């Protein structure tokens, strides 16, 4: 490690943090990449971990070997939680007292689940932002079935699920759970009324996938209904209770599982910068993605308030983070070479959401839409290409092929410890 | 479920319990298979889960789809812990108050780790009998590295490992950890003195793999030493402390990790039978494998005190359990047909142990031995064939090929929760 080199500290090893670190591989800098986990999470496939289709190791990649060989010598991975940032002294403080000085800081810490003040979300709903979330949700779903199977009196709603939020995550979760129920758990638990279990998707706006074209929303709604998902639009969840939810129209839905995919806010580490934050706690940035008033600090991805040419906020998905990371790496290189920074230009590459087996909606930037099976093939290929690391691609491909051919899900394991509810991840 | 059919209750879904249940597929009986987990564990490969080579889902198979289609209708899987057996009323009681009546009972609950009264084993050592054990050990090993990487003062012995017990499990663990260190963690943590880390295998008898031919033991010792494992024979562990072990000769070894592969005893559920138990808490059985004095109860595998033709106890590995399970299924069928039971005859199919990459010792029943690479290929093939479920075979094969080609281990993931030592599995 060449201590004299310009030192870039990157907070967060999501799509943005990995992109900026990779982009700096050949720059005359050393990079410290800080994350609370020792792995990168491929968030778009978390819902498949939650629905027992994929292993944890399929959607996570160890950080310490993303940068192999000699390149790794200039990238240091630090596993720890950032608890403070001192932009005057130019240091980052970790939970265990470690302190890291920086020349340039890149905030790429992403987003966390937002409960929007709805009572009971933290206590009773399952978010889906991390691997721990996905595993906790999977164990909870399986535990509901094992408990129902073990009890003589069947509890109403025990197997029912409410998914809050009809964005891509909510649509994918509802579809994934419907498939898990109809293709796997119905056979596994012949004595339980699995066919009668209700899966309800609740979306406050007038249609699911609201940012997509209305035809995509209609296609998704149609597919979900055919899979047995009840789609409720124009209502929202007013309260989450231990046994279900209360909707904004006063209706109560009994449900043993509530999935909270209703929205996110910026990672609260943003507050450490001491600048006034924008909507959703996002960090205001200049056109070159430096934080307003802090030229040595960049912010990218879900933690930054970046807008497109029309002034609309960028979607909180992988592409803005990846493109932002590459942009910031280039700007750091330009500055070191004495050049001025350039403004960030986001290139829309489209949007997609999968609705169970064989179906997805894909919207290309030219306005073309791919629905159904073709959209699903596009979704499949794109996610395989972007999955980090060849090993993960191979294993995901094997798992997918297996699930596709057999309608099976391998990862539905519950140990005696998992069955103990006191150990349920809060 | 035909309630009038003869009801066989099988306790334990290990190799023995699965074999007896499969053997009864075509018999005029209904079977209830009881296990604390909802999956079968392929115990011979647990050490690869512990050393980050395999996923949990590779060595575990969901019980509810082992018996697919119509056959499943007569097999009921019950997930629960057996806390009582009433051989008078012919019932089995579970931890949650459920009570299951039986016509014939098969005890196949296997073995648990025995500490042989050594102080500190329960508190400070890692056993390797279950998936939870293997995952806890893996997380502990990775955590030791992350902690050492995070601290400025390197703690002596933090990365060192003592493996207690030079049987197949201990030999495989020591070899697996040595490979994990030299092929993966050394590259992941360039700032840590990984090459200086000591891995010590402690075996009380005069040689490791004592039940094998002395040439096999010599080969294993030689291979382990070449991999950097210190093999200590003729001494045993007198005490396990938070920072290491004290040997029987008074020597102290500092070690951040102690693996307890020193031995097992029968699952304590055996005590519920109310019969006098044999050595290691094993259940005394008649030649037909019925429990002495309880003709409606069979015991197979590690929980039963079965001897071979020479009167020696059978090895506590998969083969005696599988063969015992098949035998018991046949005897239940014979009884229902009005025939007398037959004595169990164990067919020795040999023994094997792998010592890291490219090497294993395999002993065939004809006395032939395969060492080194040929032995390793035999080991590889046999374990793939016996791995339950095609999906697991495929995934294990992919993982193995990947590890083989790249020296990589995919499953070295630690989440922020895993890093929190308070959550360490006790």
C-alpha cells in the first residue's frame, strides 16, 4: 500500500461503491472500501432468496476478492459501520473506534427501508433491503407453515401474506410468494389449505408499477391475478398489527406475514455530513455529483438527490448508482490530472420487473416494451450478466434451470434453531 | 392417509431414518418421520460447509419432498423434538405437547457430540454434528479474521486453530481449514500473518485414523504435515479455555478457534426407552435390531449398540445406519406378512477420509487401499452418488469444480449481524 497516494474512501459496497472502486483501478490513488458486511449484495435478486429460489451465496459476493491480483494491493476492504464523518478533519469514524482519514470521500451507502410513520412496520413487517432481511422473511414464511402443520387448530390468516407496495420489488415478491405456495408448499403440506391462502398486493397509487407505461401495469396486474394474487390499488396500509394489517379504508386483513416493500429513504449516515438533506433524506449534489458545499465529497446512487435532464429524480435502482460510480471515478482522475470536473449525464437504459415464471415487463429507453415471455428472457439474461462474479452466475444459472425444470425450491430449510421464534431476526 | 394402516413412527431423518422410510414405500403401512429439522443433513460433507466450500443447501435436503408423488401420501413428516417415549401406551411426545401413537417405533436419532467431561468444551469449542454447528464454525473462523484485520494490536493465537480428534472428521476439518487459510484467506487478508497461523490436530491415540491401516494413517499424517498442519498424537485436550487449550502433558496452545471432533455419544432420547443403555449411551439391540425387551421398537445407526460378526461395535458412519434402516424396513414387512424376523448382517463397504485437495485414503473391504489422488477420486464419486437429491449433486459438483479450478470459496460471507458476537450460536 503506497501511503503517499491520494486516498479515496468509499462508504458502501453496493452497485455504486463497487463501480467507483473498479473505475479507480488504474488511477494513481489508493482506495478504502468500507461496508458493514464483508460482501456485495446483488439486491435485484433478494426476492428470490426470500422465496427460497436462490442461496444466499448466489446473490452475495465476498468483497475481498472482487479486485484480484495486483490491483487488490491498492484497494483495502474495511468491514465496519460508519458512525461519524468529520468533513473538517476529513476523517470517517467506525462503530469500533477506528478512524480513517481521506483525501476524497464517496458516499454510496444506499437506502434503507422507510416506514413513512406507519405504526407497527418496524415491529411486525418484513423489509427486503438486505440478505439478513431476505433470510428472515424466508424463515418466517417456512415457519408459518411448520407451525400451522404442528397445530391442531388452524389459525385464520396464518398462511396469508400482505405485500405493501406495488413497485418492482413488491410485484416480484408477490409473484415469487404465489409461485412458492402453488408449486412447492402446496405439495409439501398436503394437509394444509394452501390453495385457500390469500396473497394481497397493496398499492396506494391507481396501478402497480406506476412509473411504467400503463400497458405494463395492466400486464403485470393480469399476470398477478392469474397467479392468484389479489391486487388492491388506491388504498394503503394504515397500521401493521401482529396478525395482519388495517387498510386506509378501514378494512382489516388477517395475515401471518406482512412484507414491507413500500419505499426507502437515504441511509441515515447522510446526516453525518452536516448539510441540509433533501426529500427522503437524500444528499443534495452539484451537477458533477460533489456534495453541495463539500467539494471533496461525492455522493452517488440512492443516497444522493440526483435528477435527470427534466429535473425528475432518478429511479432508485442499480443503473444510476453504477453510472454515478463510473462518473465519480473519472472525475477523481480528472482532478488529479489538474482538469475540471464534468457534469453527470444519466443514460436511461430502461426498466424491468418480473412477475413470476415466464413473465416480465421490460421497457426499453426507445419506448419499446417487451411483455410476457420475451420480457422474461430479457430480464433473465440481463440479471445474469450483471451478477457479480462468474461463480455466482454459474450457480444462479444452475439454480434457475433446476427450479424451472422441476418447480422445486432447494432452499426451504428450517433448523431447530430457526423454529425457535425467540431467535427470529427483529 | 389411510388411518387403519399399521403405523410406523421413525425418530430421526438421518441416513438410517431415511433408509427405513424409503424401504417401507411399498409396504402396507403409513409412516410418520419425526425430526427436529425440516431437512436431512448429509453429515459427511459438513466439514465443507464449515470451511466455506459448500452452501448449506448443498448438504441439506428438504424432508417433505424426499418422497414425491403418491408415495408421499403415506409418509407424514413431523418437525419437532421428541421429549418423551411411552413404550407402554406406545406413544411419542413432542416438545410442543403433540403426542403421536405408534404400532412400530424406529429409533434412528443418531449421535450427539460428547465432551467426555473435558472442562470448557461446551463453552469454548465448536462441535461439528449439525448444519448449525458448521455455519457457526464458519462464521467464527471468518470473524476471527475480520476482527484481527480491524484491530491494531494483533492478538497472539487469534488465527490459530486446534482440532481435537484425529478420526475422519478431525482429519478432514484440519485439512479443510489448512486449505481455506492457504488458498483463500491469505489472499483476502494480505496485511495479516496468515502463513504464520498454526493448525494443530490433537489425537490421543498413537496415530490419526486409528481404525484404518497404519499405512493410511502414515499417508494422512504426511499429507497433513505438507499442508502445514501440526499433528500431535499421544496427547489429549485436558481443558478448553477461551483463548486455547491445555494438553494432557501440561502444554498450552493459544488458539482463537477450537474444533471438537473428539467423539460422540448416542442421542439422549435413547434414555426415554427406560432400558439400560450400553457404552456411549447406545441402545442394546437383539440380532434383528429390535430393542432388547421391546419387540415393537427398533434401533438403528449411531443410537444403537450393534456389533459385527466378531463382536466389535460398528463404525459410527453412514453405512451401518443405511443398511440397518433397510433391514428394519424388511423386518416390518415380514412381520406384517406373518413371518419371523431375521438377524441383521452388516456388509463392510470400506472406509474413507479425505485430506484436502487431491488426496484421500480409501480402504476397500477386500483389504485393498487407495491413497492419494485415486483415493480422492473414489471419495469424490462416492459422496456425489450418495448425496441425496439430484439438485444437491449438481450444485455440489458445480461448487467443487469451481473451487478446484479457482482455489476460491464462495461462501465466506459475514453480515453485520454475524459480526456481532452476542449473536454467536452458543
